[in-house]
C-alpha cells in the first residue's frame, strides 16, 4: 500500500476515533408542580413491594380471568400493532446507528471502448475495495440522530408496555362488568318469577272477589316491568361478551365466562402511608414521554450541527488491467482518496427554521412529559379517594338491602293479612329490587377501582414480580 493511502486512512481513523463534539442541549428538568405525597391519608400495611413490581398473575386471583388476560396478550390486534411499532423503531435505530460507521463495498467491472486514435477496441478490467460518502461526525450530527432514534425506540417500547397495561386493565374491567350484568340478569329472573307467581295468585283472588281490579293491574305492571328489565340486562350481557371477545381477540370458551361477580378478583393491599408521588415515574406512559423528550433534545443537537462544515470521505484501493488474467499481477494496483468539504453559506433560512422546529418539538415533548406526570397523579388520587368512599358506600348499601328485605317481608305479611294495599307491598318490592341492583353495581365499582388503581401505579405490564 502506498504512502498517500496510508496517510489518508490514518487521518480518517484518527478523526473517527478522536470523538466528536455534541451540540445537543441538556434535557430540561420537568416541573409538573405536584405535591410530594398524595393529599389524602392512606392505610398502612407491612409490605414494601412497589405496585409496578407486582405481576398481573400475582394481582388477579380468578384463574378464568388470568386465562383470558393471557389470551388477550397473545391475540389482541392493538397490542400486536404496538409490538410491530417497537420492531419498526428498532430497525430505524439500527439504520441511524449504521451511519456512524463507514460502509465498505467491493466492486468489479469491465470498461470497453474505442478511441479515435486507434483502430482496435480496448478493454479495462478493475476490482476495488473502498468506502463512499462517509461523514466525519465532527459536530455530532450523526451521533445525535442516532441517539434520537435510540430514544424513540425506547419510547415505543414503553408505549408497548403501556398498551399491555391498558389491555390487562380493560380485560379485567370487561370481565367484571360481564359478571355484574350476569348477576343482574339472575336477580331480574328471580324477581320476574316471584312477580309472575304473585300475579297468578292475584288473578285467582280477583276471580274470587278477594282483590280489586286495581291490585290486579298493579301486579301486571310489576310483572311487565321485571320482564323489560330482564330483556335489557340480557342484551347488555350479550354486548359485554362481544366487548370481551374483541379484547381477547378470539372466541371465548363458555367455561371461561364469569358466572357471577367475583368480589375478590384482585388482591391489592392498602397503600403505605405517605407514599411518594415519585412512584409515578415508573409508569410506562411517563417513561415514554421522558424518552420522547430526550429524543427531541438530541434532534436539536443535529439541527445545530447542520450549521457547521461537514466532511465526507470517499476512497478505494484495487487493481486494474487490460487483461483479465493479469488483473492481480504486480504493477496493476490503483487507489483513490477524495475528501469533500461542504460549508453552508446561504440556505434561505432553512437551517434556522429547522432548528426552531426542533426546539418547538422539544418544548412540546416537555409539556407532554409534565402532562403525563400530572395525569398519573390525578388518576392515583382519584382511585385513592374512591377506595375509601366505595368501601363506605358498599357497607351502607349492604345495610340498606338488609333493611329493605325486612321491610318487604313485613309489608307482605300485612298485605296477606289485609291490613295494607297491594300498592304498599309493590313499593316495598321495588325498594328491595333497586337496593339489590345498587349493591351489585357498588361492588362492581369497588373492584374496578382496585384494577384502576393498580394500573395507575404502573402495575400490570409484566406477568410475574
């Protein structure tokens, strides 16, 4: 190898290994202006495990629900799109990272032509090995673009985790809703059967002249009301099954459907007192916004580097001969070294506009990051507030059902004894029926709130702790 070639390659290697300056600004610190702790007292417990470290298999206690979640994680199309976006971002990062290294290519060719000064046709064979258009990253443009792609890839990975977390919570809530609606169907069926028997008894008593036509009409009204409720709840159950099937992404085996409300579907214990709000930083959506902010800052560095000169190297070594059989003989070696310097002088304001756009995107990413933290804080605070209020509401609702049941029994006894009208009994039955429905809905809300709190604290994107 000749001395000029060695000198050129040594220069290129030295510039490459010497590192490059980075013009990317420091990532700005977020200031979401949140309290250090959630502004409500929380119960204490002995465990110290963070919710984000509790796998969904450890959180949910219903084996049928666990099976449905596992199927959804395999079949759900939205989650599949999120996974493919991760693969796409990974490939894009690899493309950007490859630009930081010179690409080496081998080439061979034949050039055939005829000169006007000669009568014969000449052939020129060549074979060479070299690099083309390799940019010496003196100001960090290529490196910043690579770092931006890396952070975008990491952001997509967190987006995949956030999608998985949301899917787990959606399947659990759909499962609970279906269980509650099935329980409402059962309650409506029992109420309809009881009122149907009461109507038949009223018809016989009306034929005997023991009750008036008004009582008979009121009994018919109660039966039709129960029939309408039953039809409505059955339609809601069918819709719930369709929604759960869509989330699972495949037909659901009948034995995996809930029979009634599973009131202990989750095992999340009370939160420790004084739980710091910093735990929100482990939420996948917050981490996604943080990586997006880092990518935007790296893009500013790339936009700044565009103002400075760029050096591109093209070089090759090889051999050339007019005869193919003597292509690799001595004295046929060739080489070339072509550095190119490019200095932007007039771009019509395009470079400044690109830098301004990069800064605006960084500011937008910072606002999104702060908004993600604020939204997470509110979700946790809301779930904590409902934890106490729903527990109190459920206790009151249970007492109401018990009291309404006693009132219905007494009213029926007084009606059978002829001391009250059927209207009084019908009002007691309606009160009990509505109280039982409200209790089912309250229990559903309490369990759904547990799932929502688990999701808000960043749990659910991994299977085991």
